[in-house]
C-alpha cells in the first residue's frame, strides 16, 4: 500500500512539474514575442490613424430601431412558448 501511495505522489509531482515548466516557457515566449513586435513593428506617429477629440469622446452608437424590434419579438415569442408549456 505504501508503494502505491508513493507512486501516486511521484506521478502528481511529475505532472505538476511538467505543467509548471510548460507555463514558465509560455510566459517567456510571450514576453519574447512582445519584445520583438515592439522592437521591429513600431508605427510612426504619421502612419497612426488620427481621430478628432470629438470622435474619441462620442458615446457609442446604440442599437437600431430594427434591432430593438427583433429583440422584442424574440422575447415575446419566448415568453409565449414558455407559458404554454405544462409544468
């Protein structure tokens, strides 16, 4: 029985160690890619898309009337079919 518990602990430690090493390598690879992108693909200020301050502060456009009507019809249909079901 002691051997079985020992094997289980060894397997758990090997598995957790493998995951730890993989995640550590993933972090280093992500940092390396970020460094390379920032180093070689920096945009000049002239090529960046320029927006006026009014465009940046404008609230996002809401849904259209057609979208609201579609959502209302779907909700109405859902509530109707839900109330028709026996409980």
